[in-house]
């Protein structure tokens, strides 16, 4: 095993703009176990701490430690350089069941407060969520102050808590598996709430006297501010359409009426009457997005101005490129699929290192998990070279703009027969998931989609020659990369050529 080099320097820049000075970074005592090669940067992978039980939230504290919750009810702080852990508090009234328990937490950067959201089972068997503020001392948390108690359920309890750039507390609640809660302005569920650090309603909230900041959410699992103050949330969809949303004050996100984009007839009709904000990106098939962070450090320059997102079902790290204004998605790169199992949360240190928390001891572990020393907090940190470290598999790039369009076209034109999961209907509509026709010769696939099938018995495949080249390229590229398919995309120019050859 090799130890990391630790020669990187931290640039400390003053906002005033004058001076930038370099500080040596601290060295890590944990060995580097493997390496992940980006375009130019090589990341060393090491375990900060192991044998945890679902670290649900990890965040970088103002004391230079990583603060984390575990789902059964503890709050700890670990020194990232050594892995030394201090349990700050356990809360016996936390009720852990399936997705319930100790969930989101935020450590205030300038005030001595820690905010936690957890589920609690009352004596009369009702489930509630509580947001509690603690005061931080060097080695414990004291003076619990209940800021908010609101309805919970056996699922969809959110949550994430984060501190806004203006110091306010932002809390994402789930719809508590009661769909009408989400749009309802009178319910605290299915919302993002904004409050002062004492739980009171800020005078400048968008709905006077209310905590509500945005509504129409199903079950948010990640919250993060970008460097320019834009506010993003990751959210679980139902059978389709996981979402990444740009959150605006008073924003309406339309769950349960619209999932993902307004791309189905009923959704389009709804969107004609009710103004809603569509996601900046949506994933079908679903991947179960979890914690997010904006990455703006130059330390891993390939990841600069991206949203880093862990996923549970897909067990991957998504690196989602943003435009300069940080309000739309340019594409995503998928790393580590299945390597460490479910990734529940992540955080970024001021040095630009990325920390990931696994979630393999939760209610729904993937095949082959949990591993003996799960769960873990893992560090990704630049190293000078991989030496003879074990290399982790290469990333997969996805052009999100055309993928999003392809997914939308698939939903409008294909999924009625081939189904959202691409598995079709036995003996009637063939599966496109793992179909050799889909992943094989691109020209043959395009010809079939253009002309349909000429079979004169049973169900027919209609032709789609009427669609513009770009749309045909988007939808065929989509099915070649969707579900378990892993074939290259098809450029619009190739579609044009085939159309010309066929006289279409
Ligand atoms: C009205 C139902 C229907 C719609 C809509 C439809 N298909 Fe099909 N599709 C079929 C049927 C039926 C077959 C089988 C044809 C055959 O065996 O001759 C088929 C076959 C296919 C195949 C070959 C799969 C294999 O493994 O043999 C592909 C690829 C395909 N469709 C893609 C698409 C795409 C892309 C769209 C949307 C742009 C679409 N289909 C829309 C009914 C449909």
C-alpha cells in the first residue's frame, strides 16, 4: 500500500481580491488504496473511517472536522487527517425504520449551532419529523431547542438541512407519502422551508408569515448552494423522473401532477393552466439521487463548476457540469458505479478534496453489500501519479442536453409500447433493454425506426421518418445508452445520410 504524497498546496484567497497565499495542506495518515484517473488529474482513494452504520449526512464543519449523522441517532465529528472520531451526541428518541431515522444535518458556519432533522414515534404511534437545534461546544452538543415538529410517515420524510449564504436555515421536507401535501400551501410537507436560526419566520419570506420557500416536492434528498448563490435540490421520482431542480423562492415544482418535464398529454394540459418550474435535468430510468455539493475548487480542475451527486440505486458518483451562470446542465460524467455501493452523501473540504459516505447498511443494500467494514467515509484527493495502485474503472460521459431530449421523445413516441423501463410486453412489444437490434449496427437500427416493421400479422412498429434528424438522433442515442444498454450515440448527420439513401 502506498501513502499519498500530500504535496498539494491550498490557495487561500481573500475576497477583497488583493492577496492569495499558499498554505501547505495537512498530511493524511490513511493509506491510499486505489486510484481514479480523470482527464489529467489522478485521484487517490482512501478510507477516512469505517464500520459506520449509514452515515446519512456528512458535512465539513467550521472546526476542520467532518460532521456526520448515523441513521440510528448519533452525531459525530471525525478528524479527516487521522480518522479520529468523537461522538458528540446520541438522541435516544430517534425512530429508525427503513428510510426513517436521523437524517439531514447542518453545521452553521458562523454561529455555534447544529441543526438536525429526525423521525420520532410518539406514544400514540404517530410518526413525526423534528427539526432540533443544538449548541456546539468542543466535545458535545447541548441545549436542544425544538424548532419545528411536523407530520411524518413510514416513507418520504426527506430530508436535508443546509445553511443559506445569508445564514438562514433551509429544510427540505418529504411529502410524507401523502401526495396532496406537496402542492398544498397549508401543509409543511413536500416543501423547502426557510427559517431564522431560532425557528422563526424571516420577515422577507415569499409567503408572509409562512416558512414555505418552495412547494410541489416529492422527497428531496440533496440540497446545495453554488458559488454564485443558486440553490439546487435533488429529488426522488416515483417509477420515473428523478430530478435535479434549481430552487426559486415561491417556486412551484408540480409534484404529483408533473413528473420530470411536462412531456405526457395530461402533464402538458396541467402545465397550460399552472405555471411550474421544470427540472434542470431528470433521470429515467431512476437512479435514486442523494446528497449534492457544488464543486468550485481548482484542485480537481476537471470537476470545476459541477454538481457532485451521490446515487443510491445506481450506486454511482455523478459529476454534473453546469453552465457559467450555474443555472443549467451541460452534461454529466458517471464514476464509481457499483464500486463502493450506495452513496448517500458527500462533502467537499476547503482543500478541494471530496468525501463520500456509503449507505450499505440501510434497508435496501445492493447485491454483494454490505462489505465487512461498511459503512465508510471515503476521500478522493489528487495524487501525483497512480504508481502501481489499483486503477478504478473509467468514467462514462453522457451528453445530457441530447439525452434529456431523447428521454422526452422516448416518453412521447415509444414508451406506450416499449414501456418506460424498456422491457416492452412479452410476445407483443419487444424489449429494447439489452436488445441486440438496439445496441448493434447503428444503420440497421435507424432504418427500422425510420420505416417501422412490415410484418403483416400481430402488432406493428410504426415508422418515424416524419421526425427531424436531430430528434431521431436523440431518441435512438437515448435507447442505445438507456437501462442496461451501453452503445455509442448516433449523430444527426448519420440519420441524414440514411434518410437520403432510402429516399426519405
Ligand atoms: C405502436 C407500438 C410501437 C411504438 C409506438 C413503437 N414501437 Fe418499436 N416496435 C413495436 C413492435 C410491434 C416491434 C416488433 C416489430 C417486429 O418484430 O417486426 C417493435 C420493434 C422495435 C425495435 C426492434 C427491437 C428488437 O429487439 O427487435 C426497436 C429498436 C424499436 N421498436 C424502437 C422503437 C422506437 C425508438 C420507438 C419510438 C420512436 C418505437 N419503437 C415505437 C411497436 C412499437
